[in-house]
């Protein structure tokens, strides 16, 4: 991995660890994150500090990956997917002062290997999505998703289990 910094009209990349063969398209905002070998990051994507993208992932355009999100290997993230790292966000403290990083605690989200997350899905914080799971387009994931489950809806519910080579289906 090597660290890169690029600031231009088309990209803002600061203190990002990048593996071999990573492709980063124009109009991205990446800072303090890690992107492993062979992954692709589409246009208009933001990946915040402390987020981690595994090997051979595809992050489609207009996606927001916030601090506290860990994405495994071989993961597909559709267009306009948003991750959340705070269940109860506020702009100000009880005294009316603007909140800073010190005023809240990051809630972590873990995406397993070979997961697919459909376009325009929202993944709430403190969630684990198991290996090989699939999230249908437009879903709102509010609780953990078991390995190889297909979930969809708002809130996302298990539709069925996908076949796996490991016979881990229920």
C-alpha cells in the first residue's frame, strides 16, 4: 500500500492508503481511508477517514462511505448507497453550541466478503452484513443481515437465502 495525496478540480484525495491496481475516477472526495488492491471507486464518491475498502471491490458513483465502515473483499456497492455512523445525529449540543467530533461516538458497520448492495440503499450504523448477502435496491438496512441472505424493503427483511458453495444457507 502507498499513501497518496491529490488535490485538483476533479479530485480531493488526502492521506489515502491505496493498493495495487486501484482505479479512482474523477470528482471524488477521499481522506484518511484505505482502499485495497484491485478496487474501483466511481465518480462523485466520498470515503471518509477510518473507512476501509477490501480487495477487488466496486464502489459505484454517488456513494457515501462514512467513518467506521469496513467493507470486505469482492463487494459490490451500487449507485447512491449511503452508510450512516450515528443513529441519533444532532447539529448542536444541549447548550446550543455546534457539535464537534468530540461530541459523538462513531458506530461501526461491517460488510462481509462478496456482499452486493443495490442502488439507493441506506445502511444504518452498528450493522453487520454477512458474507455473500445481497441487499435489494432501495432497501433500508436497520439490523444485521445473515450470511447469504437476500434482503429488501424498508425496513429490509429477509426474502430468502441464496445458494452458496459452502452450504451455509438456512
